[in-house]
C-alpha cells in the first residue's frame, strides 16, 4: 500500500470514530447522568491520524428535579452541548470530503503512472 493511501485511510478511520462518538452523544442528550465523550485526534504512526476517546467527567450537566412516589430528587442531566456536537459533525463532514478528494487524486495519479509504464 502506498504511504499516502495509508495516511488518508487512517484519517478516514479516525474521523469515523469521531462521528460515532458524536452520534452517541447526540443520541443521549436527554439521558440523565450521561457524560459526553470527546474524541481527540493526534498524529499517529508514520504520519497517520489516530483517535482517542475520553469521557468528559469535569463538565457537569444541568441539575433538575424529578418527582416519584411523593419525593423530590435532584438529578444531573446530560452534559452534552448540541451546538458543540453540530460543530463536530460539520468538522467531520469537511474532513471526509478532504480525505476522499486526496484519495481520489492519488488514485488518478497512480492510474496515469500505470498507463505511462504499460
């Protein structure tokens, strides 16, 4: 496999992981006690991209009261911020587009090289 292919594919894989985490956060925005997860992207081996997932325990969710059996209980809501999650979705979308364009360009270049050599 060509190094550029490998780098692009690790980036696509890392952004897929970020997309999965973002989708999970959005799905649990109304779940009491849910702590959002964050995906940190960093340089991986040989210039690739790796994704690490962390739980955001530091940011508290809003406190609201629940009523059951004539008792009132304070419950922490989810700490997911939909504005941040939507921004993450847009970032992932643009990253996919950029990496797919790079992969397509490399494929075209390799095709031309093969045509020239044959």
